C-alpha cells in the first residue's frame, strides 16, 4: 500500500488537473475543475500541504518541484491557483467528500 505522500506524488505525475482531498487517513483525488477550498461542507475534508502553507511564499518548501502547492497543482495552467471559479469542481468534490451530520447541504460518499 502506498503512503499518502507517495500516492500524492504518483497522482501528480499521472493526472492532468489534480485535487487532493483528505478523508481520515485516505487521499482521494479527482481530475476535474478546481475546488472552493473554504466551502463550509468541505473545509474540514480538504487536504492541505502544511509544508507549503507554513512555508515561504514563492519557495518550493516541500521540494516536490511545485512552488506554493498548498491545495494541489493546476496542471492545465501550470500554477498553484486551484480555486473554483464556476462551482463545478466544488459540486463534484461535495458529492465525494462533503462532511456529514453538520446540517449543511449533503453528506458525501466518503
């Protein structure tokens, strides 16, 4: 079994536009549009790259060849801007990982 870090690195290499969602001890990825990281039903389930979040802006703090990849990497535009602009990615992520039993919208599948 791959560790979460290995899994994330493998997916970065193989998939065009990646969003990584942390579900307990599992990582689930979708190749879709970006996600609104702060959506109330998702915020506690979105994976965050702590090395980049707590690091220095403009520096590849986790040495994975992607600078400031706090919430993943946008391979289509080759940058770290992964914020949803039209709602589709957030909708798909909600179906997968929306927090359950919190009185907001739906409960995700995972």
